[in-house]
């Protein structure tokens, strides 16, 4: 990927979110793909400031506060219970709704409780203790037939994802991208620093197994970066570790590293223009440029829900009027080819 695409993505992100990556933070990664990109990103984010295991509880106040001190728990969001930060920490539990604890999305047994990884906030989240226990050390995956389902719809059961048939834990769709980007962060952050790490059904040391990376790439595409992730990334960078999750800032890095079918197409370096941007509700959005490089365009809100879409011949002359009742805020424009997102732009609706 050339510098032009990276610059456009950086500028478009700045339209909708402040306190993103500092200027030049990813400069050494520009123009790279594959292992070279993975190495460059590792060198950018390595050597972060480590906090203690006890400090994780305090960090959750700024990284996972849903508002008014309510824990933003991706394993129970939407269930009939909530937790208060600092008040409902585990402790003992016998079922859902008893308390919350510290979930390592990359389980500790996979990295042999390496001290630095054990407190790395980019993959640690506050979650219901009982659901965390049910997830155990199972890989993330897509369940064929659930043997157990949590109150918010997270599932445990046999995997239906091509390449693996063992037991997996499947979070709800709204947070699949969050977990995918957390797992990919860990693979890059500890690349080359994993001599004492173990293996799992999903990983070999810090490497993600092929069946899993294929799934995580899909999750990264299907569940775009949300404002929750942006805010969390900013808080970890500013207040705690002083490093960032590159896949939150640049979700396109995922396929640029792990997708063997990714190729640098010179057409992708030609700019794509969204106008007007910012746009008012009820106005017509136009997307112009060399649109022959795409076969689908989708406008998604920050939860990943598609609000507008054009495919096939429509893409060559994409113009659509935004609904007058569309919520104000930031939207993600995904430009796709053969089902793969090859460009991300951001649109601000005022």
C-alpha cells in the first residue's frame, strides 16, 4: 500500500475523532506489506509502559466505562444485569450477574503468563466472571451448535469455521471486530518476543493459525472500528501504556499483513473523494474518483450496521440522498472489491 492511501485514511479519521495517533506515528510503516509491515508495526508499539495487575481495575474507569461508572462488558452487554466500576469486582461467583473480572482475550496459558503480556490493556477487558470462566482458554470462533449461551447471546460450542472443529467461544456480532483487532494486536506486539510462549488451538506462540486468521480478517471487515475502540485506544495510549493498537487506527493493516491475496494495485493509490463531507442529513452524498477499482460501497454506522449500500454498476456513479432522520455523527464508508474492504473513509453527518 502506498503512502497516498495511508494519508487519506489518516486524514479521514481525523474528521471524526480527535486524539488519534500522533503525527508521524506510523511513518516507518508506510509503503510496506506482509512481514515487513508486521515488523515495522512491532517496532513502533513495542517497549510500552507496563502497569501492575492491580492497576487494571483503575484503568477500566477510563478504558471501559460505559457512562456513570457502568462497566462496558462485551460478554454481557445487552443482558439484564450491569456492573458498577469498583463495586462488583470478583470475588466468588456461581452464575451470571455476580461480579466482573479481568478477561485476557489472549488467554494467559497461551503466553505462559508472560509478565508484560499479562497486564497489556490492549487485550484485557472487564467481563462477567462466570461468562469468562465458560470461555476458559477456548479459541474465539463461530459456533455450529451451542452447548451453552450467555444472556447476551455469546455462545460456546463446536466450531463451524473451516479448518477447525473443536470447541470455541463466539462473542456477539457487535464485538467480533473488537476481539479480532485485540488478537491481531497481540500477534504483532509480541512478534519475536515469544520464545517462552505456548501454543493453543488458535495460536503457535505469537502467530495466529491460518484457520483463525481467515476468520479474524472477516470479523475485522464485518464489524468496523467503533467509537468505543477509538476512545479506548486513546486512553491506553495517553494514560497508561503509551502505545497504540495499530488495527484500531488502521484496520486495513490486517489484510495488508495476513491476506495472501492482497496485492498493491496502483489504482488504489488514486484518491477517492466524498463530498460534501461533513454532510447534512437529507443531502446527497457523492463518491467520485476511479471507482472501477471497487464493486461495492457501503456506509456503516459505528456499530457496523449498514445504512446505505451500492453494488455493481451503481458504484461507478455513486450518489445517494441521506435520510433526513439519520442520526448525526461519524460513519464509516467501506469501498470493497470481491467482498474485501480495500479502502476505508470516514463521513461526518452534521
